[in-house]
């Protein structure tokens, strides 16, 4: 007859292998997706908190202007030839052009 105890012994390592594969998968996913996204979000938050009067910014809607007033949550920019002033939430700032590093000359 066939001895089923040998079959049970050969399948015991399968559970540990499966757990190690899942842990490895989540580690790789964290390194490639979650960690870089958190770094990008932290950098954007820092840029938004460092906006000051005189900076040239671009909003997420594409409006470009110069910052004329800053509060804790809001930014007022002046845009266009008519010097129209518009108030935005700081979270609407996409790019702080004044904070961009200058390209290095060779």
C-alpha cells in the first residue's frame, strides 16, 4: 500500500515558502511604490509651506502668478497684465518656480 505520511512530510515547507514569498512581494512593493510616493508628498508639502511673498508659482489649474500675500492655509497671487489678485489654498500650488534650482553652467 501507499504511505500517506511521506506525502504529509513533503508538504510541510510549502506554508513557510508561501509566507516568505508574500513578505518579499510586499517589501518590493513598498520599496518601489509606497516609499517614493511618500517622499514626493513630503517634498511637495515642504515646498508649499515655504512659499513666501515674491515667489512665482503655478497652481494645479495652470494659473501662473506672483505671491503677494501668504497666510497659514491660503496664498494670494497676482496674475496677468491687469494685476488680478486671486486667493488659493496652499494645496492648490503645483510648482514654486522661485524655488527651482538654477541649471548649472558648464
